């Protein structure tokens, strides 16, 4: 499930395996192995991918095509991005996710 979701989200957002590999500091071949369930995916890598794909880590393990379709509809398209752009996008998404988590926590007080 994890491998399939990573591939699906990567493709729906328009990222290439080479772009993801550069972002993660690994080869495109390693990304291919992750997507084909031929190699274990380190927890740190899953965290980075979740931030880049704008999903919670646990959602990468779930089968929910409708949710992925919704995420894809509002996703940032990755046409003609350079490696530094991916790092900037990841940092921004991390800030946004932290804001949402903080807002949710404060609303329960």
C-alpha cells in the first residue's frame, strides 16, 4: 500500500523519480525500488515524502482513493521545477502543517 501510494501521489503531482531522488538525496533507481516495494523505506524518507505530498504520514499507509483524488485536485503541479524548488515547497508545507496542528490543538482547549 505504501509503495503504491507514493507512486500514485508522485505521478498525480507531476514529479519525476529523478526529482524525488534529488529531493531525498538518493538515486532515481532507489525511488523506483521504493515504489515497487523492492526496498524498505526509511522512516525519515516517509516523513519527507508526506510533507512534500501534503499528507499525514499515516495516510500514506491507507487506501482511500477518494481522498487522494481530492488531494490531487488541489495539489501544486511540479512542471519545470528545479531541486531547490522542492526543498522550498517542503519547508513551506511543513510550516502550514504545523500551523494547522497548532490551531487544532488550541481549539480543543
